C-alpha cells in the first residue's frame, strides 16, 4: 500500500522561502509521476509541478521561476522548494503519486504567507 506524508509547511512572511517534503512509503511501479498541488479555501485544487520517474520535470507557469520540484530517489522523498512567497500562495499543499492509472494523495501540509 502506498502512503504519502507531507511536511515542511508553516507560517512565513511574504518574500520568504519554504521547502516542502513528501515521503513516499510502499511499493510503486517503475513508471510513475510525482507532483505537487495546492488548494486554497473556496478554490479548486490546482497543479503546481510534477516530475516523472525518469526525472523529467514540469512546472506550471504560475509558479515557474519561484518553485522548484525535485526528488531524492535514495530517500524516497519528493521536494518543493518555494521562494519569493506571496500572500496568494497561502493554501494547503498536497503531494500526488500517479502510477498505473491510480492516484495517491497525501494528507496535505498548510502553508500560510503573511503579508
């Protein structure tokens, strides 16, 4: 069974940085995609970035240049480095694993940016 556990959220001032982590437990297929999404109150969950099992990364235009997705294969951990944070980045951030047609989600970690 696959389990995703996010950490690293918190309260930060505008202009600051945070690094989110997502630890992946369980057996996954050799081909998969790991991604980060966020959801603010009253809004739909939105895509931020993803990285494939081969290491190819894609960032949404809305965060490109400020957010960077990466992974440590040996540690089974996905990261999201977030710089130049804005008040509008306040949301709950979720880790996603897509593998063999199945989506797995973590419980989320809250990021609050004070203006």
